[in-house]
C-alpha cells in the first residue's frame, strides 16, 4: 500500500500578516492511520523540504494524542522536513493520494498546475483519492477526463462556511470551500460545526474538518484493502 500525501508550501494567511500552512492534526492522524496499517508513506509539497505548519494547530487547545505522538517521533519529523517536490512524483508509483488541509492549500495547491494534473491522473487511472477540511477546495480546478468539473454531481464535504466564519477568516480566504464546491455542481453535505463528518462517493473520499481527518484516512485504508492492496 503506497500512499502519497500532498502538503502545502504556503505560509502567509492572506493579508493578515499571520502565518498559516498545513494543520497538524490533519497530517498526524492520517499519518498514523496509514503507518499503523503498514502503508508506505511519501510526503510531498510544491517547494519540497519543510512545509509550513500552521502555528495555531500546535497550540495546546488543538493538540491531540496523535499530534503529540507526531511531535515526539523523530523519524516522522525528519520525513516531514524532507518532503519531495510535488513535480517530481507520478501517479503510477502510488496506490492513492491524500490531501491534508489547513488554510495554506487554499492559496497554492488550489491553483497549482502540478497538483491539478496529479489529481486528474489518479482519477483517470481509476484510483481512490481522499481530501480533508480545506483540501477539498483543491479540487476546484480539477476536471474529469471529459472536461467537466470533477465534483459536479458528486457527494462531497469540506470546511464549511460556518466553520470559516467561526475562525474569522471568511473575508481572508481566496474562496469558501462550501460555496465553491456548490457552485461547481457538487452535492455538499455537512454536520454541525466541528462535528465529525465524512463522505464517500465512489473513489472520492472527503472529510469536513480536522476531527474528520482520522476517520477519512480509515475510510481510505478500507477502500484500498477492498481493492486488494
């Protein structure tokens, strides 16, 4: 089971002067779900090297047993510090791709040509893909082989308008994940703010928020095992 994990390289939270990046729980929870399932994990980012961590995600109130496990894991930290460049990997070498969120992907991965091509190649190859929280927004430029928006007519979830409002960033982000996916014709579902929610639509798996990242990873592992991987 070979899993590609795509992280952001973007560290500026719009024009706020604050830092952003990937959200720690959204990497740590899936990382250990994959690792404990015996998967081979490859981490990549657009620029390669150390991807930026959203500093808020490592504050005490957002820490979990798995984020603490990650922070104490020298091998995991070393792997994170040496992510490969996104443009150096190919779909053919992996069984699936997983995108953690955080606000960073809204600026770089959402518009990154290499990311768009990579996701489109996984879809064309009939492989399962999974994205959580803000990362479903990365799909907004992704097309099916016949040129239609990938999410059109598909059941998805992601970080909601209500959750974005709750963190005070509605006017800061380039677009709202919920509105953008709905505008592309997706069938968007959600639960209460910060509730755990996952959606499976064929070979597309999405999770609503940080707390949904572990369950999203578990669904991806189940899907791969059903495929005999």
